[in-house]
C-alpha cells in the first residue's frame, strides 16, 4: 500500500513532516521495509505549515499496525515534550483520514480501512 503522510502544525511555520520522517528513519523496521521519502509539498487551501510530505509503501513486513504504532509513539513524544498540536493526514489513492490522537489501534483501524477501499 503506497501512502502519503502530511503533518500540519497548529501554528504557521512549524514544519513537522521532517520530524516524523526522521522518526521513521530512526525506526529500523520502517527504514528497512518502507523506504520513506520526504518530498516537498505546498500548503492546501486553509492549511498552515505543510511544507513536506512523507511517501512510503506498507508491506507485510511493515504493516498498517506497525505504522500505527510509530505514528502514535511520535505523537505521544511530541505531546510529552510540550510541542504544539499537529494534525497528521494519511492519504491513499485520493482517500484520506486524519489522526487526532495517539491510539495505535485507532490509527491501525483507519489504515486498514484505507487499504480495504
């Protein structure tokens, strides 16, 4: 499953996609099985802070469940550090969902729904 991940910060100018990208690259399984790529992106209408997008492919070795855990851990780490709130949007074939919390089960369910559609 080929997906795109956009991260939008609560305040303008806080480019958080590279931060999640580094988190993925630091995760040995994600780095080995998904080959994440950071690509430039323009803000969408009404969005602030989206300057890059992460592109990656999920496989049996690194599934939706694995990505869900990584995103949840990253969001939780940001929250504990007192970082500004962010919105993470995952997109596949024009369909998307927004991650609003740090629950890996919720993220996995949404990723599974994207994969099934």
